């Protein structure tokens, strides 16, 4: 799966759960570890947890397992 496909999957998962303030940051010129950082917020702890779990689930369905998750 290419980087744009993964990005689309993540953004769609965030939109499905009504995540707020979604920001995509291109970090490719700054590090060799990753190409992109995705930051989003929610309306409550429960909402943020649900959003993160939805992103993880959607990525797993596409055959991608996240290496790390912050914000649960």
C-alpha cells in the first residue's frame, strides 16, 4: 500500500468519526523514519479514544498495522 493510499484511509477514518482539527504534516524532508504525521483532536477523552481505535481498525482492514499510536 502506498503512502497516499494509507493517508486516504486514515483521513477517511478520521472523517467517519468526526475528528476535529485534522492536520497533515509532511516530515519527509526532516526524517527518514516517516513521510507524514497526522494530528487530530476530539471533543472528549472518549471521542479521541474512539477516533484512534477507528483509525487502527481501518488500517488493519487495509493490511497495514500501525507501528505506534499516541493519544489513546
